[in-house]
């Protein structure tokens, strides 16, 4: 066989090999795509305490602008398994494959153990925690804890950690609320009221957070800015708090000063109208929501969750995003 014929035979053999190789590798890649090439469709599940129709509507209005960017569903309740499951299923129906679970509670510790258990981040709890929230559940829209059995997940879930009280975005909300009601700051006091926990040391941490959030208010020139926790679910502590709060408002009146009352709550005025019954004060009854800064807080918290997963190609279906920190309570 001539040299030229040998070269032609070799080239033909190589061509056949390449064709066969492409035919066999194509379907294999299709069946087992690289993890990095899988499309991720993000969505947000917002956890919020829930209340009456007006309370819930305030949350819905706060979330509404975010729907232009991602699918968003709300799970009302105190880590309620049923509403969380429904919200996750609705996101799944919209093709979401990665969910930022944004916990919109004043404190980072509110229902965190229950939420982790429901999402499979920790073993199921033997006793669903209602401890310091039992009476609170009865007095706000009838939300009760469900047994936190893990929800089967088909999307990756990223859980936020921080509470709303830790965000400097709250500073501007409080300032806006006060300025809209103020007429003569030098003759006005601002009273910031929060739910508050039962534990004394924890209560001091609440007050510290509140004082940090009210720093811009103190620069306006108000006669005084006072932060108080009602400690709503603990009768003895609440009685002491109510007495102190009422005395503060009465003292202002005696001195010819007006009191502006701002709730340090995710939404609504809570029980403060009853606490302040018969006293002279100003309030618009609005908590943090609705306000553009709360919409921004939800968006930034969700983005932090998504960013926490960017450098992880293989991860569990559920994980925790956000910085570890301190403790707190509710709504």
C-alpha cells in the first residue's frame, strides 16, 4: 500500500472515531448536567406575625413593590408550619428553586428554633415553643404554633437571622413618624413603645437596641425621647410598665408638653390605646410598616441570603444566612 493510501485510511479512521465520540457523549451530558449550569430561580418567603385585616394589609403593601423583581409569598403566623408550607408550595408553583426566608420580627430570636425545625435545619422540637408567647398568640389574630414537623423541601431554602430592630433603616422610619406629628419639638416628648420580653437582662438588650435606633430623633431637639417596653405577656411586669408609662405621659401634660407616641412594632399600635386610655398624646398608630425602608429591608435581607449561597455549588436544601448575634422577642 502506498504511503498516500495509508495516510487516507488513517484520516478516515480518525473521522469515524470523532463522529462516534460525539454521538455517545451528547446524551450523557444531557442526562447529567453540571451543577453550575443549572438555572436558579430565586423567590422570597416573608414570615410575619400576622394580625387583623389592617395589620396584614400593611405587610402586603410593604411587600408589593418587590413582586416586580422576584416571586414573593407571605407566611403569616408565629412560625406556623401550615402557612409556611402553603407559601413554599405557591413559590414552587411559580418555578422558584431557591427561597430566601426573611423573618420579619423585631427580634432575631423570635421563633428561630421552631423555624429551623420546620425547615429541617435542626431535629424536630419535643415541645413546640409557645412558652413566652402563649398569651400573645391568643391576643393577636389567633395565630397558634403548629407542631414543627419538617416540611419536605424541593427548593433550596436560605434562612435569615437578623431582627428588624438591628437595622439602621428603622432610624429613619421613627424619625419620619415623629416629624409628621411634630409641631414644636422643644415642647414635645417622644415615647417609643415596644412589646418587650419577660427576662430582665433580655429586656435591657431590647432597650439598648431601641435607644440606638432613636439616636437621630435625639438630634432633632425634642424635649425628651423615652424608650419603654410594655412586656405585654407578663402581668406583673406589665403592671409596673403601664404605671411608669402613664406617669411619664401625665408628667409631660403637667409641664405643658405634648407626647408623641410611636410603636416600635412591625405594624400597628398594639395594645397601647388601652394602656394610654384617658391620657393626652399624639400618634398615627403606625408601626414600621408600611414604609419604603421596610420594603428595602426585606429586599436587602433576601439579597444577603442569596449572596450567601453564591460560592457553594453543592449545598443542603436548607441553610442559614446572616450574622450570629443576640437575643430578643416578638412582633
